[in-house]
C-alpha cells in the first residue's frame, strides 16, 4: 500500500514538474506571451489536466484576444467537460481568426463532435466532411481515422437520403482533387503534433 502511494505521489510530482518546465521553456514573459501560455496549456491538456489547461488557454486569450489556436483548444476542453454549446462558441470564434491548417482541421473535427452531442446531425455531417477533406489533403487520414470517421457518420441521425453517405467516396473525391494542378501550390506542410492532443472517437 505504501509503495502504491509513493508511486502515485511520484507520478503527480512528475506531472507538476512537467507543467513548471513547460511554463519556463515557453517563456510566459516573452514577446509572444499568448503563444507561451498556449503551449503550456497544451502540455496540461496532453496530461489530462483539463482545468489547468483551460486556465492557460483563457490566459492566452486574455493576453491576445486574436490568438486563434487557444479558442480551439479551449473548445476542446469544453468538449471533455460536456459543455457542448460553449465548445461550439469557442471553436467558431477561433475559426474567425488566423489559424494554421492543422488547427482548422482540428476545429472542424471538434465541431462535428459537439454538434453530434447537441443532436444537430446535419451540422455534424457538414463539419466531419470538411475535416475528412482536409485530412486527405494534408495526408493525415490514417486507416484508424477513416474507421473512426465511418463509425461517427454511421451514428448520426441523418435523413434517409443522406444515410448512405460513404466516407470512402469523400476520401476518393478529395484525393482526386488533391492530385489536380493546384495541389502542389495549395498544400501546406503540417506537424503531427495536433494529432497527439486529442484522444477518442473524433
């Protein structure tokens, strides 16, 4: 029993230290304060410290209300808490600001889930379709993600004419569009980092 308690305390200490180190490394007092706070919040999010993550994302937004990524990640925290309306509001705010392609892709994925939970299957379908197209375009659509997306769409309460929507058709159409003449010009290299910060189906 004593050994188990020591192990838990050690893990808790390591998590706390990770957050402190992240805060120091990202330099909350640097010129780009919002980015530093956001990165610290992301570390907390990855460690499943949702309350701490929310605080950092809120501080990043307070520091710079135009910093789009923090709205997306704050929305992801709301999703974990079951606050779906707040998630939609926060993510949509982020989408109105400057974001890289990875954050935009993540935003649509999370909006799809939020709308599904709110019972708006049409909106959920709209955003999961955008997410799917972006994933193909950015070479981020792994077999696992295809399977998760198919499950997600199958669970939506869609009208009869849309129930037979095939995710593989969207993938094929997106791949065909990607191979067109404008593909090389529009494609943006994207880090795998965003794919690490959210777990579970969609």
